[in-house]
C-alpha cells in the first residue's frame, strides 16, 4: 500500500501497520517466518532476498549470490560470489568482491603531456637534460599513480606503462641516446618528466617530441 501523509501534525493521521510493505517492488512479496524474512518472486516460490541472523542474502535462483552482514567467522562483510558458487561457502578465489580484502579505488583520472627536450652534444662530452610538466590533483595526500605513455605515432594510440625508456642513435655520428619518461606524485600534484642522456664520440643534436600521458591516481580503501 502507499500512504501519503499530508498532515504530519495531526493526531488522527494514518499509521502503517507493522507488516506494511511500503516501498517493496511489485515483482516481490514479503513472507514472514519465525527465523527469517524472505522476499520472494511474484510466484511466491523462490526467495530472492533473505534477511536472517544479521545477514542479508541475495539468491539468484540457483545459488546464494550476495551477502551483506556476518560471515561464518562472525565478521561483518560484503561479499559477491562468482556465477556457480555459494557466497556463504565460497573461497576467496571464488568471489568477485570481498570487503574483507583491502583493494585500491580510482580517485582521479587525468591526461597530461611529457614535455619535449632538445639535446646538443659535442664530440667529447655527455649531455644530460630534462624538463617536466606539472598537473595539480588537490587530493591533499600522496596517492598511488599508474601512468601510460602513448607510443603509437603514425600507428595511432598505443599506450605503454611508465616509466618508459627509448634508446636511439645520433644519426651518422656514432653517438647514442637514452630518453626516459617518468612520473612523480606528491600530495598536491603530479609531475611528468622527460629525461634525456646522450653519449659521444661525435657531435649531434636530438630533439624529442611531446608525448601524451594518461594516468590513474589510486587510494587504498581501508587506509
């Protein structure tokens, strides 16, 4: 039934009974028993949600699929089982989700750019240089960062995990170079850096191009 209380201050207002089913979907009915409350499908045959002994159990028609409440060890948890497994007896590898296990959650996703760097080398020296771009996240704590660099070039987008290192030759000079792309995160921002090192024996100049970066900032759920 549905009650529409238009006069909350009235002493004669209607009050629902103890077993009122306000808010229950039309596809289910609530069956009361001495040990549990079971919300069944329209036929009344299959319980879909069972509430008993500090547990709310979701039944998919074949197995107990979800649990909210006390597990067998008496701990309050939220668990969801894989298809074909009973959430009340499933092992950890048979669960899709288990709140008793600490996991990471994504708190921010961003895009940035690793800056271009130009290196000039004479015949006898090693050149090192770097540049960085700074992007604020404003979380107020140091998150875990997972970053990827787009190395697709003419082939399109192809993300590689960072840190990412590229070796190259200084055309015709006999020299070699190394470019390393890294990320660093603090409690307020993320720094995306391009580092370049060149080695002789002959003079040469090399320039890197800016590279697109995608990053995820993560936080532990229990900390």
